[in-house]
């Protein structure tokens, strides 16, 4: 883009502690909400008595599921994809049954946190404790405890007559896998498991809700989408969308985990009942016990190839834990598993399985990292068996423009081959290793999405501009919006101020997720800025008393069109803005789009590790992320996305897991015991930006935020296998697990 | 004639198992109408939670998209992300 700033709008506030996050907001008369949570993994709620809590001095409101509409269980359109609002409602506050330890049962609002917590202790809940099930394989058994009496497996014929914990079976098929395996010269079959892992955002869920006397509801919250919060709360509480206004707070990390609501509907119900603004903030323990991690999975992979390395058949069966309610990312797991490769015969089968854990939520490239762990690990073994270089094996089979994906369409313009070639040429790949060290390589794919976005560009009287969009900035998107607007307007980036509007001040924007904002909302910004440019040309034409076609816009200045030889002077944006009142009034552009054509993203990662054979500890020595980013609007933030995704994936590979006791209670609900990597655990992660522009975006943008978490699980596992000679197919490869494997 | 490609599970439920269907249509909306005439209920089946890929590009709202005579149209699950 030619020019970009080192920082971003808002960075100074963040690093100096001035930024206002969800928990920082306060209102006069505000009171505090707290949640009573289930101590049981699975139990029927026999009764709830809130009488004594309600009588406690200082308590202003108590709510239970009885204060929420009893919504039907039906899948309806919501945002960009189907939603079952009953599940979201019953997850926010339990109705009839608690389905995991930490499931919300009641909520209290009081004049202080101390009074609210005292009131929680006065709520009497009678439970009938039920057998529970945590592990996905156990949950799939015929004799497993059933979470939902009315859940019948979708996607199987004939329709089941007995309920099950398997919510759905999904299948994707390309060609004839049986014939492909029959012609294969080498067949490799392996099983893998991954654990549910939390997104680990630093900022806990937090909100303030205020319901006015006329019913008008205002919510300030930290989320990945103010319009999502409005939509979900409106449906859960049966309020008109127009009666809820949601203002986005600064967000301290989301990674997919803030694409749903937990506290907001409770805070609204408490405010409605008390007549006071209510603030609710989760503790870290609540974040772990009651907000969604991504799914753990059980996967089987089968690869068939010729001796020259050509893949001719592939199959993958995966079962993903959804947590307490259906909705694991089994479908995208199936769709992404083999998307990096041109395999003529392939099948994936996925199972969406409920168990007594918190309902899973999205996490960067939902479903893809687990599938890639299995496929990329198996490919590494295949390369070893064939005696091939692992990059060459991938290059031989790499998807290119025109390759048919297992899920249907042919690939558009993509840059996977370019990432592999960059990996092969990188100094990292050619650096010698020492004893107990190994190098792993793995690749990954994510679709990236578009969707509905709106933007407005307002020109101020002094020639500066404001860009208003409706997507919370979780990865530097404000900077990208300003850069793109500045590029179109032809003015300096410093003169453009990006703002994130609330639900009443900007047109609808689907949430910040799917790596869509710089692509889709960015496209809306470009259109809105082009709208402004057209208006600026028209104003210049008015001043010059000529036709608009006789005015061109270049570098922030109106010029007479080429061939015009009169004496008109040039007009800068600032000059046109200053005279706007005399030429037609304020200058503002806007655009609302439903954007298609998101360019798929591919990445290839290189990882060097050293294994301590005495302790099983793995040290990551060097890590390089190579990714097709389309066109990097703000290269610094793109690198940050790549490094962050890799760091999270390394934690997923090496340490992160939920530890449950035999009663289904989580034992490690804090960062001391739930081990995410910190800066001192990792080397500087090198980021290599490969730019294969997406032709469906005016600046060539592809989403970049999700691809980088897809390859690390296998990149690390492959490096460990090559360093130690022992392959661990069950994550995490924690010291005790690796040591046990080394001792065998 | 545009070519419609369907996954087996979807085809089993909505197009009597036909995974490849030729349709004479110049817009995606017309294609869906033709498909619904041949396979009643098809339009309802794709109304929620389905995205459409036309010649390799995925569109969340494809109705207004034009088709070429040799266009390839795939119906696939709607995509989200983290």
C-alpha cells in the first residue's frame, strides 16, 4: 500500500492502560451481578428457591431460567449461519438440567460484589445428580449417559428411534476412495487425539447492561460483534432489535471465543428487574469453567499413494466434542482436512458429539487444526516411509488454482505452492541440526469468509476523514480500514481516523471472525471511500462549472481531466471540504455489502525442537511461519497474526489440556495450571509474507488471522518425532507423555 | 447449461441421490428455481445454512450472481470462523 504506520489507532491507550475494556465501564447507580454455577457435571434441577437471597439487604434482583422465555428447539437463520437459540439460552442459564460444572443456574444483582456473593450462598438448589460423560469416545457409546433426551443423530438413514449424544453425522466424498486405495502402492493408517483447548484471551467476559424505564436497553460489552450481541440478546429475551443498542468496548482478545453471549442476557434480565444498570465480569475460573474452548477430537486418517509420492486416495473420520450442546466444528474439520492437496479420491466423515463440558466456541479456524494435525502427521510418516523430502511430497500433491476441493468447488487463485517453495528456499530449512534436535514441517488451509459489512466515510471541514465500521478491532483492523480509505482518498493515513460504531450508528456488520474484516469490511470501506471521491469530483465540477467527467481525482487532489487546457487550478480535498457548505453540504460516503469471493489462505510452518531425553521436555528452538497473505495492508499486524496463531498452536501441541476429576469437575481452571506458552517459552517467530493477491478484492486482500493456527500442531509433533525417534499421536506432547513414550 | 455439484448426503435428501445436475439458467436465482421445479423442496433446503460456490468463488448471498453457460455451482455448508 506504500505507506503504513508502525502502530495502530488505540495502541497507545492499550499499552498505557488507558483503553476502556468491558470491565472498565461504569454508570451512575450501577450495581454488580454475580452468577451461581453448578457444582455438578450433570444433574437435574429439582427446585431453585431464591427467597432468602432476595430478602438479603442490598440485593436488587435475582433471576433464574424462569425469567427467560422458554424458546423452542429449532434451527433458524441467524447472522450468517443457522442458530438454535434454545441452546444459547440454556447455555446462558440452565433450564431443567445442568450439563457441566460451572453451568449458570441463577444470577444476582446487588449493591456490591460482596453482597451479591453472599446472596448466591442463600440460593437453595436441589439437584438430582446424574451420571456424566467427559470423553468423546465414551459419549458415543450406546450405554453413555444421555445429555439430551430429544437429541437424535442427524445425517443417518433411517432416522434413529433412540436419542444419542451424537448430534450429527456429516460426510464429504470425492471420486472413489475404495478404487483409489486399491491402486495405491503404499497405504498408511493412523489414529490421533487432540484435547479441547481454550482461546486464552487475557480479558475475561464483561458487560454492563442498562434497561431504561421505557424498556430501551443499552449494553456495553467486550465481544467480537456488537450486532451479534444485539441479535442474540433480542432473541433470548424476546426484545425487538430496535430496542437494544450495543456499544462495543475495546476487546482484550477473542480468537473466536467471544462470538456468542454468556453474561449479556443475564445482565439485561437483572437490570430489567432491578431498574438499575448492572455490571457483570467473569473471573478467570468462570472463563475456564463456563465459556467455550474449542473441541477436542478423535481422528483416524488413511492415506494411499504411489511409490513416487502421488496421493491417490485419502480418508479421515473425526469425532469432535461439542460440549454440552450440539455445534462442534466437525463440518469445517471434514472440509479442511485434505484441502491442501490434490487428491482425486477422498472421503471425510465427521461426528458432532455432546458431553458434559462447557459448550465449545469458535477458536481460530474452527475444526481445522485438529484435522491438519492428523493429516499432516500422517503425511510426515508417509514421507519417511517413501524416503522423500516432506516439502517435496507436499509440492508433488499441492492444491493449485483449478484443483477440486473435497467439499465441492475448484480452488480459485491460491498461493499454497508459493509457501512451500518459500519454505524450501528458506535458510531455516537448510540449517543443520544437532543431537536430540528435529525439524518438523506442516501446512494448513482456511477458507476465509466474506459476508455482510457496512462502512461510512465522513469528510471533516478541515479535510480530514473519519471511517466508521461495525467490527470490533481484535487484530489491528482499524489501522487497515484507515490505510485503505487513505489510499482511495489519496490523503495521508494520519488524516484518517477509524472508529467502531455501535449498533445504532453504523449499518449491520457480521461479527469479527472468519478472517473477514480486512477483506469484507475493507471492501465496504473502499466502496464508501470511492463514493466520497465521486462526490469530491462532483463538487470540483460545480466549482469549475464543468462536467464531472472533466475532473479526475489523483493523490488527494482534483485535477482537470487530461486534454483540458483551461486555467483551472487544482483543488485539494481540504479545499473542497472547506467549501462544502456552498457546494451542496456535508460530504459523506457509505456502503453496505454482502461480500463474496474471499480468497482461501494457506500456510506452511517450519519448527525446530530439542527434546530432553531425561525429562521429556520439548524446547522450541526456531519457528518460521510462511503464509500466503494475499496483499498485506498493514504488514506489521499481519506478522502479528501469524506469530500469535503459531504461539497458540504450539501451546495446543505441547501443553494445553483440561484436567477433570472423576466427578467431572475441572481441576486446572487458571493460567498457573492450564499452561499456555508465554514469551519466555518461545523463540522469536519468523514471519514470511508470501503475496498472491486475491483478485476478488480491490487491493488483493485475503484473510490472515486463522490459517496460522492450523499447521503448528503437526509441525511441532513432526519435529518431536524426528528429534526423538518417537511419534506421539495424542496431544498434548507434555513432558510426562513424551517421557512415557521414550521409556517404552 | 450450468452444472450443479452436490455432496452425497445433501443429494440423498434433496435430489433423489443425483450429485450432478445440468440446469439451463443464467442467474443463480433462476438455477435455484429450476432445481426446485425438478426437486420440490430444494429451495427450502438451501435457504438456511448453505453457501454457494460459483466457479470456485464462495458467495454468502449468491442470488444475484450471473452464471456463464458452463458455470459450475456447488452448494456447501455456510462457513464461519473464529
